[in-house]
């Protein structure tokens, strides 16, 4: 029997990715829950692809930069 791998994200996860992508493109603050949502999608959704992995890495950098900006504002 041939095993078939999912090739599409679940609808709920696709909506989450779209929401976070919109936040990124509009310059909104990315919070910890957004990062965790993407991390969980990559871990548990068999339809996740390289695109979602790249988004997770981008979110990590955005969060890092947001922390630097916040620290600079207090100085």
C-alpha cells in the first residue's frame, strides 16, 4: 500500500499563516503566540512546507528586532 502525504495545510492553519503574514506585511507587532502558532504548524501539520519554515525563521528575526527596538526606546 502506498502512503500518501498531505500536501495542503489544514484550513485553520492556513488561516493562521495568512493572519500572521498580514501582520508582518503591515508592520504590526508579532507576539509570542504568533511565533508558537507557526512553530506548532510546522511540527504537527503534515502539509507544512518550506514556506512555513521560512516564515518561522522570519518571525524569529522579527521578534529579535522588536526586542532591540523596544530596548533602544527605553534608553
